[in-house]
């Protein structure tokens, strides 16, 4: 039995290998090659940044180059409003008065209202996100203070925060803002509302059109008379990612098609490289269980181990199986792999149950040696597959074989 499991577990505790680094490099090479083939001589007119929010993999095309931000500037302002409100430094119910000097044409609905109309801060935020309302943006920026807003953008990593008074940005900066929105929305109900607003904006002919069956929370920015069109967003695939695309010198109609087509190319490569449920832990990964809607730590998966998830639980967690029980891991620091040609753990029948009496190490047999691949907390009921006289109880540990010793668990 030991020899069989040793063979199955040969790859369990490998560190991230040069071949995985090569895979990330080839994604940069293959994706950009496909995009450049599509763009042809127009390649210099597009900048781009893709970031896999789970693995951290990135693909860039001149992503540090600057261009006019247009209405994408409204996204970092929304982030600032969210964080001020969450810290109780801004009252979302406070009403601001629309005055004549706030007037700004272009996108939005407030321009059709009478001066003197009053709006809550939350209503202005919603209008700035859904309708890309220019007047709502001006009123909100006035409320929080332009210099305070500039300082905020710089504090979260933005390099281009109105330099010399210019409203410019880069795909790098836009990626910072979309990533921050994704992270804030995990714990902030207001950020969650903003995400939902950005999934239902008035402008959906760019990234969402290229990825029609996947929710996208995105913010566009365009200056039609200058042939500027940008889009940045979070793509809520089971393995979420951010995508920021900036274009110039295309016609208003053509630029939208270009962004949509590039989004489709990016998504094709993303789904292909993240189709497996098998992953390597790039760092020690915390295991959680769900208790009355909250996540409570129950153990961890050791860095370098190869595991698998059952399904996507929500935008931030995967569900995994741990000895017959549902557990959860954050969608972070995971590198997806091509499935190895080994016998899958899922479906193996269990023959009994044990409960852990203390924090318990989980080990695997690798090349004849027992190696720790994780831990399980006290008081967990586990189903085991078989018993080894020396190694202990064999369990399904997040999609791989693991042993827990006889000394810590108690048979039920």
C-alpha cells in the first residue's frame, strides 16, 4: 500500500518549478502575440494590463504609457468615497446641492435637472458609476477635496494623479484601482454595491461585449472627438482577473470593437490557462470552515503542495473537500496545473471517522519519507479511506492523499 501511495504522492510537495515560471512567460508571449496579430500596424495604439487575481500572473503591453484618463478617473474617486464612508468620515445620506458652476456636459443625467436640485452622496456615487455622470463626479470631488483625492490615489499606488493638473493615467494605474475595488468588495457592503452598479452601466460595448457570459464590473472613459476610449474592470470568472485596455486614434465605433475583440482574446487565454481544478500552493494556504456565514480557520495547506478544489464558492473562495467535510480556501496565491496522470482521490470510499483532539499535522509519503503537507485544527470530524499501521489514517486532504497520526485523532 505504501508503494502505491508513494507513487501517487511523488509530486505533492514540489516547489513552484521553472516550468511553471515558463508557463507564465509563455502566457505573456502567446497572448500578446495573438493581440498584436489582431492589431497589426495599430499595435502601438493600444496599451493593456491583465492580472490574474488568484495566481498573480500578469500580461502587459506598454502598460506604463500614459494617455487621457477621461471618465476612468471616476473609479479611484469611487474608491476614495467608499473608504471614507466605511471609516465613518463621510455620511452617504448627506445631501449636496447642484449649482450652476458644477455644470459639465457629456455623459450623465444630472445636466438635465434644475440647478438647486439636491442629491445624497450615495445617489451621486451611483450616478457617477452607472451613467458616468460628469456633474456627479465634480460634486463628489468638490466634497472630498481635489488635493485629498490626489493624495489618496498616490497613497494606493497610483503614479499619475493629476500630474501638472492633467487628467492622465496608464493601464498600470487602472489595474491598481480595479484590483482595489475587488478586494474592498469582499468586506465592504458599499464596495459591493459599486461592483453591482458597474456590472449594469450604460456603457457595455467594450470588455463585457467581448466576454458576454461572464459578469464584468467595469468603468469606461472616452473622449470621442479626440479618439480616446478606455475600459478597466474586474472579470468575475471562477478565477477572477482584472483587465485594463486603453486605446487612441481609432474612431469612436472602431475603438469599442477593438476593446471587445481584445477582451475576447484575453479571456480565451485566461480560461485555457486556468481550466484545471488542480493547483500548487505558492504560499501556506489557510483552510476555513463556514460557521453561520463567517469563515473560521481550521488548518492550512503547505506551500508547494499540489491540491485541487471542488468548485468556486464565491468571488473570493474555492470549496475544497477535507476528509469528507466542506472546507474553503481564499482565491489567492494559487498556481493552476495540468492534471497529473494519477488516480484521483475524489470518489474513494471511506471506511470510518475520527475526530482531532488537538492541532494535527497532515503528512504525505514522498520518496519513502513522511513530509508535512498541512495541518488540521482541534475538534474536526474526518472521514478516512484506510489505515496504515505506521503512518496513521489516510484521508482526502483537499484533493490529495494525506495521513494523520494515531496519537492526535480519536476514532468514532
